[in-house]
C-alpha cells in the first residue's frame, strides 16, 4: 500500500521535530476516529487507529467513532501522546536527534544488555545513583535474613544443578511467577536429600516447568550462581518449613539482587520468551516520512496490568517488595529498580524515573506518606486479586503488613497495625462485590474476599484524628478465652514523641447525655461459644443504637447493598452498605449499629452525594459505625454505616446504650 500523509497530518512539522528544532509543546487536531479509519493511505492515521484499537493500550476511556482525536508533542520529554491513550502510552521517534525508540528484532534476549542494566543500577558510582534517591536503591543488604530461618534458607545452585543451603550473605535472584496448571516439581520431604545432591535436578528435569528451567538458564548466563524459587526452595509438605519461609518472604524478595517476573498467561509452562524459545516482540511502528519512523511505547506496569500475573494475590507482595525487577512481558524484557526503568524498545541512555514504585514501597525513610496511606494503596490493589486457597488471604500480604507495623513500631492483629487500630476498621467493599472469607474475623480486611477500599482521609492529620475522634479501648479475646489489650505501647518500642509515627497517644472518653460511658474494661464472666473460631475476637465497650432502613434511591448499580438510615421520626440520618451476599431487606427493618469513630464531614467517597454538607454541620458531624448481627453471644460485621451524630439520641427503641461487644 502506497503511504502518504493526509492533508491534515502534513501540517505536523515532523522534519523539524526529527531534527531537534521543535523543542516546545504543540498540539494538533487530527479528526474524528471515523475519519482516521477512512484515511487508509496515511501512515500516521493508520498508526493512531491501531494504537487506539490495541488492547495493550491503557486508554482513559473507549472513544466513540465521532470522538475527535488530538496529537500532542511534548518537546522537553521527546514524545507524542493522544488524548485517548493514558499517560502510560507514548509515541516516540525511532530516528533523528529526538530518537528514543528501538525496534526489537532479536529472537533471543541479548544477555549482555541485561547485564549492563544490572551493572548500571548496582554501581554506586554511576549517575543513576548520584542523586537524592540513592537511599532507596542501594545494592542488596548483606545481612542474615532471620536467625530462625537462615539455617534452612535454600537456593538453587545453577552451576551444581541442585538445591543447596545458601551461603551467608550470598547474592541470589528470586523468581516471581504464576503457578498455573500442568506438571510441576516440588521440594518434598521424600526427595529433599536427592535434590540437594550435586546434579540432583537432573532426574526431575522433565517435570520442572519451563519457566523455572528458563530462569535457571538465564541466571547461569548472567554469570550468577543462585536462584530462589518457592516450589523448590521451601519443603511444600512440611508445615513448619513453609511457615518459616512465609514469615520472611518480604526479606527474601527485597534482599535478592533482582526478581525475575514471568507474566506469561500459561503459568509455569509459558517459559521466559527469548531464553530457550524464540520470541517475536509485539510493536506498533510506522514510517510517517522517508527516514522518519515512529514507535508506540508502553510503560511496563500498564502491560503487566493486563496479564494473569497481575491478577494473582501472591505476586503482588513479591512485586512490590522486590528492589529490582527483570520483567518478561509482551515478548520483551524490562528492568526496573526503585529509581528507573530500562526496556528493550528504548535507548539505554534514556531510562525513565519510576515514581509509582517509589510510592508503593513502605520503608521508614519515606516521610511523605504515613503508614495508613500506604496501606490503603496496598489493599486497593491486593484485595481484588485471586488465590487458589483462601486460607492464604493473610499470608500473601504478611510481608507488607509486617513492614508497615515495623514502620510504626507496633504489632499486628489479623493484618492490622495495632497502634492506630481504629483507622483500619472502616474499610468498604467496592461495588458491593465481597463475600466472607472463612477462618478470619469479619472486623479485619482479611475476613473478606473481593475488592476493598478505605474512606477518604487526610494523611497529615492521622494522629489528630485518633486523638480527637476515637474512644474505644480495644481488647482481644483469644481462642482459649484469654483477654488482653490490643495495643501495648511498650511491646514494640513505640516512640510517642515522634509525630511522624502514627499511633494512639492521648485518648478521649465518649459522652452522651446521662448515659454512663465510664465502663471500658472487659467483663471476665462472658463465655461466648468460640471453639469453632480459629482467630482472636475483639472485646470492647461502645455506644450501640437501633434504626430503621429502606432501599437507597441512589442509582449507582448497588441498590441491593445500599440502604438509607432513618431515625425514630422517620428522618433520613445516614447510610448503610451491607457486606457480602445480596441483602434484600424489607423497608422499615430495624438494624443494630455500633459506633466506632467520629468524622467532622463526609469525604469524597462513595456516599458523598447522599449527604448535604450543611446538614452534616447542623447535625454535629458523622459517626462511622458497623451494622452487626449476633449469634451465640458473638457479633459479626455485616455492613458499614455513617450516621449523623445528633441522630444518636433519636434512635428507635431501645435507644442508645453503652454496650459491651464481642466481635468475631
């Protein structure tokens, strides 16, 4: 097909851009999507149509055919972008002084190029590390993983072709992948001795998945010796060995030289494209003028979001905690550290700053986000993911949770940092799509399957919010019935003088008219039926009240889960969002709500449109609360609510009451 720019596209000064003359920012209107489709002879229009239709392009929205497409040149950054594609997709030059893009033609990976990326990142004297971000991208720490685990820390020796105990302070690579289906080889108690003899992998080679075999081959080609793979380095039928390994999973991934990320859709049978099997890179390119070529370039994270790897629970923690990642996606290779990203389709001298990952990693030197703010990001991305065994719901996030607790110098209770416990109790289901996860309490995010999110919150005022808006003294009741405080500031060396650390300091009492609210210690004589609950329950005193509910009129697709709350005068006073399966309650049903904390005004969340901000002020603000149901003396969360503070004294019979709650 003969290619020639259409009349519209000839107005774009490609030659000046190519020669480095146009360094500013300019924008051109190309036409409607329908018009672009009709200009089949124009190479730029064809490229823009292909880019818009490409499933790998992360678009802001799905444009209709009459939508007008614009193209913008960002001179300082040397790339084009359309008004349809998200910022993760850029159109770059492959020729000229503004050249950034490369065509990937090799069927096999260039090992020397990968080695150069690793060397650039690991070298403390390079330009890469010569700025203020040095502290977050150092060479791997040379320290023992864990005194209790180091004796059983195993790796694959890719030269001796067997599993070995890792030498102390050894350099190793980790593999992050989707197990999938198909034949697998596991380290078991019966084959452990054999697999740990020199060349012990040979007998099992045909049962080892291709992804793992390719990882072994790649590590060897890179001149490295050790590889850590969960299925071959943890004894899969030894509960104690698995428990020890999971307890230090965060250290294992963070301290590796880098993590190999295999995003293939076929699980472990997909292999690493370009290692043992040839690959063909998927790229959108076009020559708009003789000698002037354009390439559509995608950010690595955007490509990963469309793979099975991004849908699995275990891979999230592995990905976030890895200091460096060598990612196989879209039949290409990317290398990413905490500071920059390199890719096969880009010139090596033009790595991009990796700001997104910097936000996601919880390390104590990051003072621009508090622990709760970081956790809200973690849970938002983790909770929708799938897992084969729901009993892994907490384990697959354990390393990240432990890091956050260490950051605030406190312990954890069912995945919640205890120094600011109230903050973590007001999670909400996204679009109502959650159900109970057995084996975990309803009051923890771990007790729910499906996407969750937290309320809008000002991270700069976390300590003030805990001081002024909470009152509950939390206790935990063990399976055996032993009751102890949830929060012990002396247990983990909490630094109350350091206001950068989020946590309880001063506490206030709850006041409501003539109701006595002084009783906050747990009653010793309560004996709920807890034998079948394998987790600790909460025991505490707070205010409980009853209200009537009716289906909400909000038309946001969640009518089955959302209810308006009414007081004894049948005046609207709040909302209720039920958790779990559909709850088709009749209008006028009476529900029990327990109050957890206060809020001065509604945030920008799911229910902001239902509240009038002036009425919130007139009613003294809002309470956050839980809708609970009781069984055998134990309450369970069944929904989350917000109600006007003044409505507490207008609740239906038996009225507000200071009450002891055991929450499972």
